[in-house]
C-alpha cells in the first residue's frame, strides 16, 4: 500500500485575489483527512502588477525583469502562506502542491504558462514541491484545464448522480458526473473576473461585494445576446479559457451605468453556465469558489437552471479551500505517476500524468520519496 502523505496544496487563481492553501492527507486516490486552510490576500499593488502582466503575457519574454520580479514576489507570498498554515496545522507536512499563477493559457497554441519559482519555494520552506501541473497535458494536445474534476470525483464517490460541481472562480468551470460515472468537464465561460474588473473601475472595490451593484441594475438584453453569440458557447467540451478570453465584454458594456454593467456581466456568467451542454440534467449543482458568496450568481443560477443549486458546504466541503486541496491531491497523484486528466476532461489523447518534483530545499532527500520514484 502507498504511504499517505500530508500535503499543503496551494492555489493562486485567475481572480488574482490571493493564495489559497489547505492541508489534506491523501495517497492520491483516497482522501483520509482535511486539515486547516488559510487564504493570504495579495496586497493591491501586487495584484495590479500581476493583472498588468496578463495584458502583455502573450508577448512576454521569460527573462522580462518585471515578470521575474512579480514571480519572486508571488512566490514569497506563497512561502508566507505555507509558514502561517504550517504553524496552525501543528502536524508535519511532507509535500507542497504548487499551482502557481496562470498568466497565459492558449492550449490551441500548445501554451499554458503558470509563473512561480518552485525551487525558491522549496528552499525557503525546506519541503519537496510538485508544480507545473498543466504542461504535460497541453503538450499532449489537451486543454490543460480544468484539472479539478479528478478531485471532485474522488470526493463524490457516493453522491446521487447525475451531479455537477460548479466552480465560480475568475473563470467558471464545471465537473459533471453521469449516472455511469462518466466525467465530463470544461470551463463554462467567465466567472468573477469581468465583474471584478468592472467593480474595481467603478467602485474602487476589488469585487461587486454581495452582488450589491448588480442588484441595483438592469440587464441589457441586446448586449447579453451579443456576448452569448460567441462561438465558444457552441463548442462542445472539452474546452478551456484564459482569464482574458472574454475581456471584450468589458468593452461591450462600457457605456452602461455601473449598476447595469454589473447586472449584465453577472447575467453573462450565469447564462454561460446554463448554456453548457451536458448529456443529462444534474440532480444538483454544488457550487464552490468565491462566486458562491455572490447571491446574484446563486439566485440567477437557481432561476435559470430550474434545479437545486447549493454551495458545496451542503456536502460538508469547504468551498473556499477546494482548489487548494485539489492541488495537494494532484501533487501526490503526480508523484505516483497517476493520471491528472482524461480525454473527456481535457481532450488529451489518453489519461496522462503530469507535474514536476523539485527538492532544492531538502538535505538529505527523505527516504520516503524513493517509494514514489516513477
Ligand atoms: N462576498 C462576495 N461578494 C461577491 N463576490 C465575492 C464575495 N466573496 C468572494 N467573491 C468573489 O470571489 C472571487 C475569488 O474567488 P476564488 O477564490 O474562487 O477565485 P480563484 O481562486 O482565483 O479561482 P479560480 O482559480 O477558479 O479562477 C473574488 O475575486 C470575488 O469576485
Ligand atoms: C489555465 C488555468 O489556470 N485555468 C484555471 C482557471 O480557473 C478556473 C478555470 O480557469 C479552470 O480551468 C482552472 O482552474 C481549476 C482549478 C482547474 O484546473 O480545475
């Protein structure tokens, strides 16, 4: 039997709001325990510098001084997150699963780019680090995202089916598990990112807190229909998005009032989710990610999907920590050479593993790592 490991998973998502970290104990197949979790928000200056990098990421040179400076600052923010969580966890940690920050995602060009210095993280924490989860899938011709479905499936083994887990992060993505266990997944469209950018521009706050701006506005139906005419919504799964894939929506609503713009962008996220083509109607949609804290998304989804829509807390899960837990789980799967994705999830030609191990902070290398040699 493979030894279970205690792992800290680390996720810095497309919302650019901060680092989520969570402890789980897993052998990469079963999850034995969930430990504490913690989020360390980015200072607004670092969030803005990262946001600015995204705009020029497609042309960025890997040695760009600002890129390297942001990468170092983001990594040190991860180090601080790990040290804080470690102190709270009061248990020895074996491994880190480090997603990094996606700054560019274009699977059609065989490119996906997560920044973050795994060697620095390993040196500063003295822990082994698994990172670079998406490249192998993209290199094999897959979308490289979403990767959470395999973790959702591990947690949902005895839930009623068909069932959907919907993550509303910066981008939104769904995992659908059919009656026979078949998993279908994709990014559905925008999540919070457009609304965050709009709210920042018009209110100076980093998001539309509790949907208050959108609630006071009216949806512009013409603009909404135009946005939903985007070919992405006709494409079947598997499919995935970059944070900026729908940046033109901000341009489309630019002449609306702050309230009407927020209402229209909120409806765009909801309607994009509802248009996702699934083989059967899920019995329940369980929602995770920061978007579930926005009642305008939750109410809009209940109304549009005409189905039960619950936060994942209804399953006893922690919807703010789920993605971080996921990268802890995937880190152990990667060490064991187990698949992180499958053809129906990312479109890769076969189920393939991924991730890379960095141990620059370990002297000597612990013996148990030898058990995982692939
Ligand atoms: N009370 C709230 N009201 C409105 N929006 C909220 C609230 N709380 C959180 N959010 C939204 O949730 C976002 C953070 O979500 P989350 O942490 O899931 O993003 P992420 O980790 O970047 O996700 P992903 O990797 O899936 O893109 C914030 O940027 C904000 O838009
Ligand atoms: C390229 C990339 O970082 N994609 C993220 C992003 O954020 C949400 C959505 O777009 C999803 O596809 C993915 O993250 C989650 C954790 C995933 O891989 O499942």
